[in-house]
C-alpha cells in the first residue's frame, strides 16, 4: 500500500465554521494530533475511529490535543469491533502523560472504565525511531515554546516519505530532518507580512516553510495551520522561495507512490 496522508483539518487554533484544527491521518490508522472534533472529523474521510491504532502528538498545546477525550471515548469499542486488536498506542512529548491523565479525568474513567479503550502511552524523544508495519517513524525536534516534536513517516517498501513539522519556528535541524522527503507538511501560522518571527509564539511564516523546503530539497511543500483569509497571501509568499508549494485543504489526500511521486486527491 502506498504511503497516504489525509488532511483531517488544516486550520489555526481557532477554526471557523466547517473547519477543523490541524491534524492528519496516515494510512488511515495513524492519527497525528487531535483536533477539536477529530474523532468525528475522520469519519468524513471514510475512516472509523475504531480503525485508529496509533495517535502521535506533536505537542500539547490545546488545539492539538483538545479532541483526545472524544477520540478515546469513540475508540472504547475497538475490542468489541476487532477481536484481535491490541491497545491504542499514544506517542508524544513529555507533556503527553499529563494530558492523557486529564483526558481520562474528563471522561471520569475511574467511575466509567468502559468508556476508555485499553491504551499505552509512549514518550518520544528526538533521534528516536520506531516501526509500525511497513512504516518507519523518525522523531525530530520542533522549536516551539513547549516540548514539541516533528515526525517523518517513510514507507520501507516504496521508500516514499512525508515530514509533518508540527508547530515550529525555523531551525536548521528541521531542514536536515526533512532532507529529500517527498512531501513536507509545514505549519505557517505566522502572518506572511511579519518582518520577523514572534519569539513568544515561535510559529513559522510561509517564507520560513519555503526556506525549509528549499534547504531540504523536498519535492513538494504543503502549508497547514493557517487562517483561511490568509491563504492566498501565504501561497504567494511561499512560492517566491519554493515554487512547488500548495495550500493544503481539509479533506484532501496525498498518496506517495515512491520517491518524487506524489498524487493529490
């Protein structure tokens, strides 16, 4: 099966009507970040929450984890639906353990254990890697005000790869981490007209994303985590530095058939 990424949401921390905050599906069973309504939003892509076996968190700001209680609740019937299923696997930075406990508290899991699936929490650190079936997942650094990760997914058969930056300001290590990837999914939450990166929030401008794409020799760049009214200006600014840039849209899919072979739907 080709490596495939579905864009569950692409919006900023305050999504508008019909939008979803930034989160993704990889091969329809790996959820990367958990937007406001991610457990419901994946169903618009033809995926049941019961099919999700792995959840990767880039960082624990609210808009990236706020849907975790809902995903856990909707996953509570995994064992009933799939007789051979193992625990739901949760991966992320140091804050993930605290956030998971908070999600369980919201679900009143001590009183209603049946509403929570069996699950395991794994803390990940830069330069680690793990195998999920035919996928290799490499863990990279993100430069953000709290502990944060980037992830690289590589199909070990086709050799196609995608990098999801999470929220991050530009740093040289990111270009090295994304070296020669086929699709770079990069946040662009900072305004394109900003003269410098705001050191309080540490987000990227579209021109920063283009710089990473150019320096990493990626094949294509997809911008996410943006406000809809900024999309046209973002795209124009990014294409000045990296012409093969697109604005990712909610509900889109990209299949990576092999190195340099990305098909957008």
